[in-house]
């Protein structure tokens, strides 16, 4: 599924439509009533890890904010949640368990959406993308190959939003539900200026295998399987190495690689360039060594395909087998 850099690109595609009113809607989503979005104003667009949040308000309603008020609300939202706030409910917070598992859809309730008269609390639409999920601006996705049945049917969008400017947004292969706030912790977002290296380093230094910790969205929001594989190779760390046995400078280098690779990948996407992985889905590493592949994950958790080079990323003797 799309990782942090991809979702950030999707958010940038929605930004030009912030402040505009939805004039027409469409789409196949059955989790929300798409018609409720008609005549609402797109108030804000935010990304937190692998989740996109869109705020909608009634035009002229009491919840319609000025630019200054919107900026203040964003700052308050960004600082509203952290792991230390265990007593606080985190409404619509990102998944904090296994990083790559799909969240369960929340059945739609009409009362969750903004009322036309603007009397109910402002609502946010949370968008979580599937494996081939995407957003397109002012264009529809077209079939680039025939289906198993041999036909050439274009992908069916989950949601289409037409705006007063004449432009439109199209959402594909995603799960959506309403929530009251995109409460999240920017200190865990690898693409955020507020990313907390110290907290991430503490998480990596536990006895847990580093490849498990890297997919823990509590500390590495937006980091997915592709980034995990690439940065472990860049840092020359075996995926099953227990963090407590890895030298601190090596873990520091791993964090550097995570930040640099994520930022570089985002810039590549913004310039329409593809990803050229060094280890992910490769049979050989850049040095010509044979690459190993195995599904790795916690014993009772989700397993993710992992690629590594046994020569460039040698196993620590005690981690030669799959940890229990």
C-alpha cells in the first residue's frame, strides 16, 4: 500500500482545492454517503503517516474558519496527541499496532458528516489507501492492461469530488470513514520536521528485531515495507538483528537513512520520477551478491516480505535464526 511519501504527494494534489465548494459528487463507496459531501467546503487537508484527512464544513456555517484560525487549529491538532497522553482518547488516530495491516472499515453513520446548517461539530474524512490506492487531480485513471477476463475496463473510483473551479479529485482503492479529528503525533512522522529521533532511537534499541520496530507506526508513522527494506540495506543492518545488540552509531545511521530515503522518494514522486530500489524485490544487491527473501514478522503478527544481502548485512551470531 502507499507509504508516507506517496500519501504526502496525494495531500499536495488536494491542496489547490482547499477553500473550494463541492458542486458534484460521485463514486462507488458504500462506507460513506457521498451525496453528503455536495455543497460542502473543503476546509483543510492534512497527512499523518499513511492516512490522509480532509476537513469539510458547511459554507457560511459557524465552523468555517479564516486562514489564521485554520493555522491555529492545525497547530493545536498537531500537538494534541502523543504516546504520553494515555488517558486521552485518540479519535481517528493512525493504527498503532502492526504497521502494514489494513484498518477495519467503520460502518457509515449519516450523523457523522457535517450538517448542512453547520450545527454539528466539524468532521474529517479519513482516507486510508489500499495496495494500489491513489488520488488523481483533473483526470481519471485508465486501464493499462486487460483484466483476467480479457476486457479493458477502467478502474472504478471510490469517490469523485467536483469543485466550483471546474477541477475535480478522484480517489481509487481506498477506505474512508468520518471522524471528529485527525489527532496524530507529528513526532512519529518520518516526513515531519518534528520527527523525534530520540524516541525513535529508544524504540530501536529494544531486544526486538529492527525490521519489526521499523514498521511500528507509533514511532515510524508512514514508514512501510519498501522503505524498511531499503534503509536496512543502506545502513548494512540485518533485518533480524535485535536492536539491543546493534551499536548505537549503526542505529543512528539507520535513522539518517530513513529520513533521507523518505525525503528523496517524495521529491522523486513530485518530479514524476520512479523509484529505483537497491534491494527491494531484487535478486542481486548493487555489489552483485545474491539476495535472500523471506516473510518476516512477529510470531503472532503480520508477516512482510523482506529482502536482504547476507554479505552486506551479516547476521549477528545470536540472530542467525528467526527470533521467537
